[in-house]
C-alpha cells in the first residue's frame, strides 16, 4: 500500500485497527512512534546495484492502556512527516514488535489494516546459479491415470 492510499482510507474510518496476517490484532492502545523515509542502497549477489525507498511506520505498545490513535491523528502525523521530511508517495513498510521486530507490508481488508508477512528472495536468480524449480508430481496421481487408460480392453494398446 502506498502512502496516498492510506491517506484516502483514514478519513473513512472510525478507528485505526491493525491485524497481523496470522489473525492476531495489534493491541488497540498502540502508538505510531515513527513515520519516516527509509532508503536502502545495496548490491545483489549478481553484482547489480539497487536502491529501495519506502515509507516506514513503527508501531509500539506501551502501558498506556487508555491510548487510542484516531484516524484523524494518524493522518495529521502523516501530513506532518510529508511536510517536514519531504516524504514521497512510496510503499509503506510497517515495523512491529511481536516476538521480535518484524517488517511487514501493509494492505487494507475493507475494515482494518493487515500487516502482511514479507519474504526474502534472490533478486539475481539468473546470475547466482539457482536452478529453476521443477514441477512436483504426485506418484499416486501418475499411477492412477496410467491405470485408467491402460486397462485390459481399454483400447490403448
């Protein structure tokens, strides 16, 4: 989800609710402790230099059980970060600590925001010698199809 998307969704909500992809909800007394721009300059295993830019939200749980972040307050924090930090309309990455600090992509379910698990991947598979994945076949299904087509009097021979 891009920054412009969350800005258009927030005014339609009564509450800001985040759910981790595993179904566990971020406690409703969370704080957004940071909004920033993260730039990652790196080289992949194939020797290609890359640059990745994301808007970063950091969610934090405190012992402030009466705290509830309203959509208008989050929108104000986003607008302030755009103005002061000159943040552009990039994809949002959310940092949230469950067992350890995790980084998540962000989606909207129509009711609340979903923290989507991120996966690692090789960006230069053609350069680093990873063989293409072979299609997995079930030997059970293979033998069943042969049984069905090559039975006596089936006309296959």
